[in-house]
C-alpha cells in the first residue's frame, strides 16, 4: 500500500523509512550487487592463488628441465669424452702399428742401402786402387825424367856457380881493400872525435865542480842574508821599544813640568 502521497518510502530527519515492498526490492538489489562484488573479489583472489601456483609450477618445471638438460648434457659430454678417448686410443694404436711398420721398412731399406753401398764401395775401391797404381807408375816415370833433367841442370848450375863465385870473390876482394882504406880513415877520424869528446867531458866535469861550488856559496850567502834579516828585525824591535820608552819619558817629564808650573 502506498502512503497518502503515493510513495513507498518516507524521509525523516535522520532516517529513510521504507515499506516492505520497497525494502525487499532494495534488499534484492543490494544482495545482487554484494554477490557480484564478492564474486569479483573471489575471482581476483583465486586468480592470485592460481598465478602463484602457476609460477611455482613453472619454476618447478624450469628446475626439472634444467636438471634433465644437465643430465642429458652430462651424458652427451661423457659420450663425447668416451668417443674422444676411444679415438685417441685408436690413433695411438694406429700410430704404434704405423711406427712399427715404418721402423721395419726403414730397417729393410737400411740393409738394402748398406748392401748397395758396400757393392758400390768395393767397385770404387777397386777403381781407386787401379788409379793409385797408375798414379804411382806415372809418378815413378816422371821422377826418372825429372831426375835426369835435374842431374844435368845441377851440374850446369855447379859450373855456373863456381864461375860466378870466382868473379864475386875477386870483386869482393877489391871492395874489401877499398873499404879497408876507408875504414882506416874513419878510424883516425873516430880517434880524433874520441879525443875531442874526452876533452869535452873533462871540461864538463870542471864546470860541474864549479857549479857545485857556486851552489854551496849561494847557500852560504842565503844563510848570511837570513841572519842579517833577523838581526835587522831585532834592531828594529829594539828601536821601537827605545822610541816607546823615550816617548813615555818625555810624556812624564812634560807632566812633571806642568805640575811644577
């Protein structure tokens, strides 16, 4: 039922009064609005919880993926290491086998080379012996030819030397005679020079003695001059003292005369 004014509510000083019908309508709207807001709050909180759970699940999944990837990587690395070690072992084995084959081949080659070198060396030695024998025969023949030529040449040289030495001895004798005459003149000149040198040395000795005497006389004169200088200095000192005494005496006499006056 409506009021007299035809409204379902009435406004007081501090409150608003509703009728049951209006109150029920407002209550329904209020509950509907509160339910919607509560639904929104629940949805937001569920979203937060779901996000947190999702983030935890994502972190766990990432951790699990990292662990699995690390395990897979370790397995791959271990496999690669094993493959590398197997490759190294295989390479070492192949190298050892190749080295053994190479050593064996080199040993066979060295034996073959040694045998061939022995054969070639024996051939060269045989040829060298033949060459040495031929060289000896040639040398012996050349020695005989050169010996004959040398004997004739030596006889000719001896004859030529005898003639040359005879002529040289004659010319040397003539030169020695001329040199003897020159040496006599030189000896006489040397004797005169020695006499002159002896005279000069005697004169030098005399001058040295005169110089020594003059030096001693000079030293004596120097000492006399120093003694005279000392005497003059002593006389000067005595004269100064006498002058000072005379001046003092004059001063005392002058003072006495002034006192008398």
